[in-house]
C-alpha cells in the first residue's frame, strides 16, 4: 500500500494512530515543504504526484521518556519519619520473657532529679509495652492524649520549678502552694498547660510546640468549643505574658482584647458589690487577680505604643487592689498591687499627654495649663509614689531587713519589674523634649497656642531628664546576669524596645545646646547594645543545648546504641517534627 493509501482513514484505530504520528510524507518532510493530499485514488500527495516522486510515510519517532517527578521535601520528611518510627519500634521490642497470665510488666521510669530539669532532661529508662510500640499515625498526631505535654513525674518537677522561680514574675495567676500537678491538671487544664509551657523555658523547640498547642486549645475553648471559665482566662494570660515572642502583632492584639472580653463575660466588672463584702473567698480573690492581670498586660502593651483608646477603665480595679492588699492571701499579692498602681500612673501620663496632642485636643489659652506645669505635676506624683513604696521595694537592691529566704530572693527579683515600670513612666513624661516642634521660636504660633510648647531651656531640661531615666532603665535591666533564672516576663520586651528607641533618638537628636558627644558618653548606649547581643546569643545557645542533647540521645537509641526509650517518647519527637513542618507549609 502506498503512502496516500496508508494515510487514508481505513479504520478508526488507523486514524487515531495517524493523528498521533507525523502527517507529512517523508519526501515533503525532507524538502520541508507543505504536504497536501493529492487526487483521490492516486495514492500520492499533491507535490509527489506533480514531481512524480515516491510518496511514503515517515517513521514515527520513539516516544519521549517522561521525567520522574522529584520527591518533595514533605515526602522525604514523611519517609524519614516512617523509617524513624520503624527503628524505634524495632529497638523497643525486646524478646518477651514468659509471664504469668500473658501480662507484660513494664519497668517504672526513673524520676529525673530536680537539678537536671534546669539543665537537661534525664534519660527515661523504660521498656515499652506492645501498645506503646505501634508506629505513629495521623490519629496519634491529632490525639490530645498522645500530645507533647509532660507526664508524671516530670510534670511535678516542672510545676515545682515554676512555683519556686517563675510564678512570682506574673503574680496575677497564682498556683496555690499546696496544689499538686495532678490536681491542677484536673481542675484547670488550660492553666496547667500554660504553666508546663513556661516551665520548659530552657527547651526552645519544645516550648514553641507546647505554646502552639496551647494556642490551638484556647482557640477551641473560645470559638468552636466555648468554655467560659477562669481557667481559660488564666491560661490565656500566661500564654500572652510568656509566649508573645512567637506571636505577631495581629495575634497579640486579638488575644489581649480576647482577655478583656472574657473578663466581661465572666462578669468581673459587674461584681463590684463583691468588693464591699467583709469576707472574700479564695475564688473571689482569684477573680480579682485575673482582672488585674488583664489590665496589667493591656497597659504594658498599649501605653508605650501610644494607643490610649485601647486602655481599660480602672474604677473596678481600685477596689480589687484594696481588697487584695488588705487580705494578702499570698505574699506575691503585695507586689501585684504595686505593679498595677505603677501601670495606672503610667497610663495617666500617657493619656494626659495624648489628649494634649494637636490631633486630639487643640491647645487654647484657657483650655489647658502650660505643659511644664503638667510635667511638674507628674514629676511630683512619681516622687510621691516612690516614697510610699515599702522599704524593700524602693530600689533594686536587696533590703537588709529581709531574711535570705526564697521569698526575699523572689521579692528582690520581682521588684526589678516595678522599678523598670517607673523608669518607663519617666521616659514617657520627658519624651516631649524630643519633639522638634516644641520650641516656641521654631513654631511661629500665636501666644494663644503656647500652652503646648516648651521653651528652649525647658526642652533641654526634659531631654536631660529623659536621658537619665533611659540610662536608669538599662542599668536596672542589666543588673543581674542573664545566666540565672528569668527576672522579667517576656512581655517586658515592650518596655525594653521603647527605651531602646528613645535611646537611639537621644544619641541622634540635634538641638541647640544638646551636646551629642556628652550624651553618648553619659548614656553609654553602645555598651548596652553589646550586652543585649551577648545575652541573646547566650540564651539562644542555652535554649537549644537541651534539644541537641536529646537529639543525640535519640539517634543513639534509634540505632540501638545506649539505653532504651519508650515509644511514646519517640512519638513525641515525631509529632514535634511533623507539626513544625505543617506550620512551615502553612
């Protein structure tokens, strides 16, 4: 059969094959000419018929070999996790000796020493049961019972460490001294999870995993599975105060207003009549602490951000402070009251100066007193506040009257936050000197608008006072070595960043009579920057040290070297990695 006949549609299968292959004949293809069908029945194309040449079909080219799809990073990770789970299962399945009644007795885990909790988790020597030796599945990852939360006796040691070294830094959510970890977990599961999350502050990856898990639980308790309880508010407060470094500004603002809404839903502001009672139960005092804690977190965040419209009303707060100070159920209630009062004064300064700004309230000769009178008034209030402080809270030095007990150490550490808040209040007050529009001779305004301006002498006075307040803040911040226990909650970084930015403005601000060389020498800003950098490097290394040790131990155990670890512990590591990968993909 000739070429034209071969190309004619003899059957449906032949037509499909010709459509897939080359349509031009071999002669036209070599000449790179267009191949047009010739006369019907001629068996040749038009060109081959005209030139009297042989018309034959082309040999189809062999099909191209398709490239195999490259495995994705997620697929590789899943394969590695499956291999790791299989290794753990094979290592943790020793030959079972004959037992009576077919039961397998598991060796009790060795409880870790308390000192090791602050440095590294001790290896758990246990033999896995057949139930713990099954491979990890997706159901395990989503199961709350097989989550990352610590079990006994580790949970009890973590709670003891929180009570001894961390709880006093945020006294608004106190754990009763007599309450055990099991009791706290049963009565207040979200609060217990928040405490466990913070107690793992030296294990960075684990704390991040626990914090993300707690954030998801709080979201469920507020939206999908609503649970209006004090436990929800306390867990949220601990999450905000200690985990804010892993939250963006949008999440932080939403969580703060969520805490305010929970206070409203719990009826705290409507229970002002309870403050007039002579007897107050422990539950009532706990609610007052929670409301004061919400106010504290909101003011720490929004005062230095110059957002007075986001601040809370303090009418009910005054009654709470009075009752807590009079009852003094816990020793930390004293510092709680003074922390709230310091934030009230800071809020008043921020609110007053914001109202005097041009965007909120125009200055008139009759509406506002001169600005320096306002500054002098708040200066006297700060002085009076310091004088009314108890002797052991007036500065950041240990009072000689205190005994060297844990409570004295906690009070000394805790008052560093109080002293820092007072320095921030001073910086907020004297920051008005940094405005280049304060000098009257540069404003060109009428005398009716001079109440919101400073003279050149007053501006230099405010600048110098602001510089001293900023230096005092950094001195208080870096008094003790970072190698000890934390001295501030993570939320204090708002005050630190604010003071840091003010220091940058002070060493770069240009004004007649403002000697930048003298200011930089007096402030020594570069030394504080170097200290902060070294502290951050040390903390990053310290928080990852425990993880590296656990990874090395896990590799030895997965290859059959060293001791054994339970399959539940192995699944925890697998769950952490897979959840981290899921978060990265999102």
